[in-house]
């Protein structure tokens, strides 16, 4: 499987290592020609969504990526990547790709609990390590969006059509086998 990892800002090295550990051919997407290498999955890493969104536009990647996502290219999105995909960002008129019918709230866990690690059930599997790093919360999901994990009763991972998106960092979990079905 060929995985294109968006590599304009943030934790793309970890994302690339995660997919390579699963035997995928993972490569970086830094500019439009990188998309011509052919990809079976787009991986959107954690980082700073506002910076990533601006860089995507500046680099000419935004429109081609949006078109491919809308064409059904499978996407694996983490944290800032989820924010880039969300249809709504609470308290913010900004919409980036707007391809995933959920509402997110950025930096939802406040300063004290900004980053933390826990374990939980992911897609029916218990004991999955979940690392939250200045994570957003998913505050609303449209009908048809499948919730794969929750924390304190709120969704923390969702699947919709070809998109799987996390508020936590599965690529830091060191349990790649858990995610092979994605
Ligand atoms: N706080 C970041 C944002 O709002 C997301 C953090 C992350 O990707 N770990 O974009």
C-alpha cells in the first residue's frame, strides 16, 4: 500500500514511521508533483492546523488534495488533520477541507490537561494507548458517522466513508497491529 503523508508541518516523521512499521510504502507530500507518485491513502499528521492550512494553500496543495478527498481517496487523519477535515470548527468561521461532517473544538482540554495519555477501547479493542496532545474535541457528529472511541463520553475517533480521524495520536501508540484494518 502506498501512503502519502502530508509533510508541510507537524508530526509527519512519526506518521511516516508508523505506516512504514506496518509495511506500507510511505512517502512525503510536500508539493503537488508528489501527488503524482500515486497513493492509496492520504495521512494527515498532527501539528498546528492553522499553519498547515495556510501552507497547503501557499504550496498549491490545497485544491488538489481537496479534490482527491472528495473523489474518495481514503484518509487517515490525526488531531490537526481532523481539524483540517472537519465541516465545522467551534467558535471559528474557518473551514479547511470541510469533508468530514463533524464539529470540532480546538484545544478542548484546556491548559492543565492540554496533553495526557490514557487507554481506551478503539473499534471494539480494549487497552489501546491513547495520547492526547493539545487535542481537539469532537462535539457533534452527523448521522452516519461511526464513533470508534470515546473519552468522557465524547467521540475521540470517527469513521465516515473512507475517512478515519482521531483526536488522539494512534501513530504514537506503538501498537500498529491494532490499526491494520484501517
Ligand atoms: N492544537 C492543534 C490545533 O489546533 C492540534 C494539536 C495536534 O495536532 N496534536 O491545530
